[in-house]
C-alpha cells in the first residue's frame, strides 16, 4: 500500500507551488502529480483505492495514536494522498458537452468522495489531543483537501440521480456541522483557506447547486488536461 502512493512524494510536493502554463513539466507540483498519475494509471477502481487508504489509516492509527508526532504525520499523509487523487480528477473533469476525449479514465463516485470528507473531518475533530499543535495540518493540508473534494462534489458529472435535493442538503449540512466542531475544538485564528471551506459548506447546505459553474463555462470552458495545458504527452512520458 505504501508503494501505491509514496507519502514523502505526495506530502512534500503536492500543491507546493502553482502550476504554470509556461513550463509545466518543470513544476515540482506538475512532476509530483505526474508521478501520482503514473501510479494511479495501474488501477481503475478508484473507489477501492480511496477506501484502501482509509482502511490503511485506520489500522495504522491504532498504534500511532500513542505517539503524537507519528500520528500527526499519519494524518498529513492521508490528507495529501486523498488530495492528490481529488486534485487530479478535478483538473481533468470533462465539460458537459464533451462526451468523449482524453481525460482521466476513472472517477471516484460522489458517495465515496463525500464519505471520505466525513471520515477526515471526524478524525480531525476527535484527534484534538494529538493534533492540537499541528496548525499547518488544519490550515494547509485539511483546507486544501476540503477545497479539492468539495469542488469535485459540486462539479461531479455523475451525482446520485436518485438523491433528492433535500437529501444532498442534509449531507452537506452534516459536513458543515463537522467543520464547525473543528472550529470549536481548535480555538484561535484560522487560515483563509479554512474559512473559505466553511463558507462553501454553509452555501451547499442551503443550496447544493449554489456553486455550479455558469452555463457558458460548463459547456464552453476547455478541458484543462487536453486544451488549456498540454499535459497529455508529459504524463504519458512519465508512465514509461
């Protein structure tokens, strides 16, 4: 499992610097995501990958909780691993009028994505004693994971068709309450990104479609993977 996503690679490099259009191949962010993509391309069951990561964390957590530093590293690793998956998927979602084309060939289900958010928020909320002094864990890694996952949930092309708007509001309200508990458990100033996460969940619990892209962007915005940035060939090169 550790071989699947190298914790050091992902935790140290994912979102370490912005993706630039001028020279994407030289970006450490681009290279780290390329390596993650290379490993992910060996699998097509992305829901199982996510649940494997959560299960691996649960097993390691039993012994890691006795050492605060080890447990903090374990949580950061999980956040970085999940964020790398959701970040790649968010970047490569096809526009609504693009039924075929080159983009990441597998997509995490809406339900598994949402449950992973619930799982992570519960871990951080209940881990106050071990995570109290790990401010960057909450302000950076947690916030970046939440932003990627929430954006994927709002733009997901395969949201549950049989789920009513009321049901989705209740699910987002549950996430918002969990985030509020984290605010209460860890007093003091919060990062701007974490504040944005709270505003997003507040909007989604009122209207699940509140943050959908405008129609023109949904249908006309080029796919990042195939048109805005030429990542097709560099990513393919990294697979060999």
